[in-house]
C-alpha cells in the first residue's frame, strides 16, 4: 500500500498570514490512517489555526489541504458536505448546543445526516455516551449543568456520532484534573486502537504526549520543526523543544529567584 | 446476485441456529438493516420467527461499525437472545473488536423510561408560581436599589462618576436620533389622521389641540419609554449577563466592591435622568412633525400652529407627560439590571433574559401609564 493512498490528512505548502504576521510559512504535514498524532507548539505557533484550516473553517493564504482525499478549499459544496460526515471535531470548550440537552446534542448529527430508525436512536445516543465514558442519565442534562470534564466527554460523544474515520480534538485535556485527563487519554487510545480512528489533536499536555501519542508533530517558526515519536522529538536540539520537555523538571528543581533574593536580603 | 442483497439470514447448523451476517454493516444502511432484521419479514423478529440464534457468523462481513453492531445486539435482545453470551465465529479480528466494544457497553445503552411531563394544568400552575417568584425578586431588587440610592445621598462621593457619564452617553445621547425620528413620524401620522376627520367639519385648527395634548401627555412618554425598554433595558441585561457569565461580577465582589454600587446605581441614575430629556426631544420632534404635516395638508402655517399651541396646550399636560417618564425609567432600569444579574451560568440564559427584559419593560410601562391615567383622572388633572 503506498503512502499517498493511505494518507488521511495531507497539508502541503500552507502559508497563513494575518496582516503582516506570518503564522505558517510553507508548512507540510501528512497523517496516515490509524495514526494518533499530537500537534504541539508554543502559543502563537498556529496549531489551532492549522486545525481550523484542515477542517475547512479558515482559508489558508496559500497551499493545499486535503482531508480524506477532498481538497478542502477547492471542493464543491456537495463534496464538502460528504467529507464533513466522515470526521468528528471536539472543540476546546465543547461547543455543545446550549439549547439542547446532551442527548439532543448527540442526536443532532444522527437526525440530520442518517435515517436511523427512531426506535434505535435513543440506544445509539446512549452508546455514543458510553463510548465517551458517560452514563445514559447524563443525556437528560443540559450543557450548563455539566462539569468541564463531562462537557468534553459530551462533546466527544457528539463528535463520534456519525462513526467518523478521523477525529480532531483541540486541547482535549486542558482544564481537567490529572485523573480525569489520564482517563480521557485512555479513552482516546482505545478509540484509536479498538475502533481504528485516526486521531489528530492539539495538546499541551506532556502526559498525553508521553503516554498515548505515537507521533508528535512540533510547530514552530511557521513550519514543522520536529516530527516523530515522543522520544525522537525530545532528542531534537531546539531551544523551544528542550525547554518544553524539561519544563516539569525545571519547576520542581529550580530555585525561585524571588525567594533567593528575599533570603539574601534577610 | 441475490446473495449480495442479503445482509443477514439464519441457518440451522448442528442443531444450533446461526445468524449469518454479510456485506457492509454501516450507519448509513441502518434503516435497511433494521428492516431485514425486524418485523414484519425480518429474520429475527419476522412472522416465521425461530428460536433466537446463539451464534453469529461473520464470514461474509465486509465492514461493521458500532451503530450497526448495536442494531444487531438490540434486535437480538428483542428476539429473546442474550447479547452477553451470543458466540461469534469467523469474524475478522477488526470486526470482532468493534462488536466486542459495543457488546461491552450494551447494558449501559438501556433507555430509561421517558420522563414524566407536566400536565397542562400543572404547567399553568408552575408558570404562575414562577411569575410570582420573578415579581417577588423584582420587589426585593427594587428595595435593595432604593437602599443603595439612599446610601448615595448620605455619601455622594461613592458615586461612580465615570461610569455614570459613560452610561449617560450610551443611554441618552446615542438614543436621540432614533427617538427624534420615531416621534417625528408619530407627529406626522397623528396630524394627518386627525386632519382627515377635522377637515370634514372645517375644524382644521383643532388638529393642533389634539396633537399637542396627545403628543406631550401620552404618545411621547409612552413611545420613548418603549424605545428605551427595548434599547437600554435589553442592553443592561446583556451587559450585566455577560459580566456574570465571565465571572466579572464575582471579581467585583471579591475585590471588596459593591456590585449594585458599581453597576446598578449608575445605570438606574442614567436612565432616570435621561428619559425625561429624551421625552422632551420627543415632544419637540413630534410637534415639529405635526407642524410640517399641518402646513402641507391642512393649510395651517407654522406661525398659526405655534400661536394655537400657546393657547391649546396647558402646561399641566406637558408636566404630566414629563413627570411620568422618570417612573418609567426606574422600572425599565431595575428590570434590566435585575434580569442581567439573575442570568444563570450559560449563554442561552442571556438570550432568554434579554427577551424577557424587553417584554417586561414594555408591559411595565403600559401598566404604569394606565395607572397614571386613572390617578390623574381622579385628581381632575
């Protein structure tokens, strides 16, 4: 099987400019079916922008983006509509529809895009909730009644509604406590392994990277500055990458410069 | 090829009934698959239904997703089979994994009975009790605002001058164009409609009497107050609601500031101070509109119009019209602020509360106006 046919996401030579500011400068990236890829980079390195460009939400200044074989910025509306049914996106704050309860949120794509028999629909919604790690009774709750972690799970359930081939996640573990975050990681690993979903996520969470991401892509200076397993990326000699991976260590071992100064004064 | 059309069938093998599944079992084909499984002619729940199969054979399966696996288990359970013990054979490992994922969660997908819905009568009762709670809350908030205002009298330096002037600009100055335009047009329409009737009796000049009384005493205060209920009342709710949502109000509290003092008092004062001024603008614009129309259609020159105005318009009508407006303003501002502060922590309730503010504001203005009409009638004013 050649690599070209197997590629689910193909980003080629993408340039993004906001006014005078260049975010991406000829960025290229390929993701193959079944991969679990984490996208990292400093703030302002254009991770979320790249995600939005892949999803067809924001037009790059130049370059092509192909998702599941569809050129997202030159395809017809029909092609786009067909492609949109084949991937799921979990937004950072969940982006649940606040006027619908959780079950309604999960049922929306099913009602719009499939002719699921009415008697099976509630069960299917519950299955989606269960896959996202929520119990069925959460379905009756309104998004405003959910905690941060539950919101993310409900958003994941909605993203999984149409049996997507690719799952995009923007900061899936941000704002979650470590226990919930690790459980979320396990969930993503399971979806990737057992259901064969291709997963691309933007994350800042070191634990996620080290535990489940089989490939880490680092954005910086408008392009991909490192790409590989977490270990391989860690070995790359780049100031940002080095300080990123050593940040946890630095915090626990470094002395607080403020306190040292105080001690000197005392 | 008939075989390609068949996604499922049952065969007897070694005394066991085996469910064969084949083809693509996908979400997109769910309805078709469901029909083949279930009544009236389905293999599991059809009329000629056999004992539930204990084995599922997946040798012909091209593809299966979680939704289709769920359908299979659901139909099997409905036919009396046991999803937990049904055996799989000749499944592609990938398909088997998907099937096991769903089977492992099948119990969790059980649908709870639909929640009890309120009967119509209970619904009316609940709505009435909600309305009572809302009004009670308004009264409480009204009282708290009055306390805050009286505190301001004792300690004038606590007034947020900057915020007050910002609000005066937004609520007052920026509203002048729309207020002037609407009341001008009302003046035009009134003069025209009254003129049509008065002309029949050659009583053109009395149009001025009618317009002067109508505009200054009723229409200008009522219409300007309605505009402000929509414009400023809604703005107060949206502003304070957003601040509540983004925890700005909590921040104000934790910084030791008083939310009513910082947010509510300047808004209430701004509206109470500006509404009479806007009603004045409305009076002038309305009379100007009537004057233009009288000149065009009734042959009343602006000079005659002004002279008649001096005779016909008793100052008390004018004062009553202006005097009503601060009361309208107080109610609009209090409703607007209170609905903003009572936004619950989701975006949807900002929309709900803003709509509610406009409705409540307009109803309050019209109710107050009716009460004023009765009171002034009794006082022979």
